[in-house]
C-alpha cells in the first residue's frame, strides 16, 4: 500500500493506493488552514486544530489499510 497526503491552504487530501496503483481510498476535507493568513502572516490556532484533526482521521484510515 502507498499513501500520500496533500496539505493545502484550503483543503487536505488523502490518496491510498495498492500496487499496481489501484485507488483504495480517496478523501478530501476542507480545513481552511490559510484562513486569515494573508493578513496576519501566521496560521490561526483554530485552522491548525481543524487540520490536525483531519490528519488524525487520515492516520486512522492509513493504519486500517
């Protein structure tokens, strides 16, 4: 199994695939990590908490596969 996570300013994506590259799991969550980033130049605590919660979900999914 292979997995990749893409953390962007608006969403967090997860793709889990088996060999030879068959998609097993494809998830997308909107976390708004970059909310207010342009003005404050820092990540907001609430944005980081939302993103970390999704990463914990994705960890659980990865472990189950």
